[in-house]
C-alpha cells in the first residue's frame, strides 16, 4: 500500500475515532447523575433487546407451539443463525478492537469474536430485520407497525455509539452487512 493510501486511511481512522468519541455520550456523563442512570437503563434495555440471544431463543422456543406462524418463526430462526455466522466470520476477519473508552463490564453476553468491534452485530441484525420487515409488510396497510419498527431499529443502532460500544464506521459496516444478509435471506433462503 502506498504512503498516500496509508495517510488517507489514517486520516479516515482519526476522523472516525473523533466523531465516535463526540457521540459516545454515556462515556462522558457523571455516573452518579440521575440523567446517566435513566439513560443508561434505557440504552441497556435496547442493547439487550437488539441482541441476538433473546430473540433467537424466543423464535426457537416458540416453534413447537406455533401453528399459524410456524414458517415465519422458522425463517426468523434461520435468519438468526445466518446472521451469527456472517457476523462472527467478519469479526474474526477484521479483529478490530472495541473503543478503549467504553465500559466492558456491563456489556451483555459478549464472547469469542463478539469482543471485536467491526462490524457492529446489533446494527447488522437490526438492518437485516429492517430489510425483512420491508419485504414482509405493506407499508400502507401496516404503517403503525412499520413506523414503530423503524424507531426501534434506529434506537438500537444509535445506542451502539452512544454507549461507546462501537465506532461510527462499525455501524456503517454493520448496516452494509445487514443489507447483504437481508437480501440473501429473502431472495435465496426464505421459505415462502
């Protein structure tokens, strides 16, 4: 790689770090303040809800009891497994460390490749589900659900930088990987 390219990459990395640090609100608030405690609980709740562990567990556990929605939950379970495979592969390939300013002790269920930062698994998963939501729902018929889903996915994605878990570029990488996953799942894997 030429010196010019190395210089450009280091500048992009520097701007990425600076922007991520400016947005990492939870790393800067006074931990004893009431605003920190409330925001921390809300963002942590979205972190857990956006994690693959609870939703994969739910979609697998409900399968035997669900006759009407069986194929839907089977597809969602398959999508989760595909998502985990893609994320772990990408994280193992890039091995980018998480931001040093984040609090590792309160991270929910991180193990193996999940200790790496790029791409953001939550962003990847939320974007994949957004893509599948777009494919499954008629925007006009289910406008309220559609809008609620967009708000939920957006809060989960924003929480990753606000909590200092990821750099902005990790979110971008997660969104791009999630779009690819959503496309592959809907076009090639989804059992219609």
